[in-house]
């Protein structure tokens, strides 16, 4: 049977195995999250990791953000302003999800543009530095003409 408090009356903390089991996230992934600063643990007298129960909600938020394609670095940055010693609140989630929704909208717009460009490439196969938008999407110098523009200033 699970105890809700430790013998000293403090809230019982979770082992990494318990967090893994309850969150559905592998122990190795939890350790990885910790090295990236997404989650924090304390150590018991035996130098074993212990986590507050609030970690479960934090891990759930990380997984949801990852499913939407938010890079871990951005998730870590967003979570860095929130304390580790309390559960994330509905207000926290509202703020995080609004930010990530905006990023998701931007990503969808970028991917839609890429898909449309890919439509033009299907059946072509030229992969031309001058003509193909997927091969050279940011070719600002290409508009000036062919050749190594930066190595040969004034060349035409
Ligand atoms: S492959 Fe020819 S335009 Fe992209």
C-alpha cells in the first residue's frame, strides 16, 4: 500500500521508478529531462533520486509539448520560470499552451509553404541551385546572378 506521507510527516516523495510507471516515461528519459533542467530531484540519505508528486504533472506537460513538436530546449526555457516544488496550475498551463499554440501555428505555416514548394518539385528532379526553392530557399545572392558572388565581388 502506498503511503501518502513519510515517517517524519513530510509528503512522501516518489522514486524514479514510480515516476516512470505513473507517467509512462522511461527512467532513462527522466534522467535525460533532468540533465536538461526540465525536472529536478532531491537525493535521499542513500543518494537516490526522489521527486515530489508534482513532477507527474510537469512530465505530462513536457510530453504534450513534445507531441506538438516543441523542441526540448524551448520547453525547458518555458518551464524554467515555474517553480519545481509545486504542481503546475491551470493558469500555468494556459500560459504555456498559448505560447506553444502560436509556435505551432508558425510551424504549420512553414510546413504548408514547404509542402506547396515540394508540389512544384514533384516530377522535376532538377534540384537546381537557381530554380529549386527547396534546394536553395534563402538564396538572396542568387538573384544577383550565377557564380560565387561573395568570392568574386563584381563578377557577372
Ligand atoms: S527539383 Fe526542380 S524545382 Fe525543385
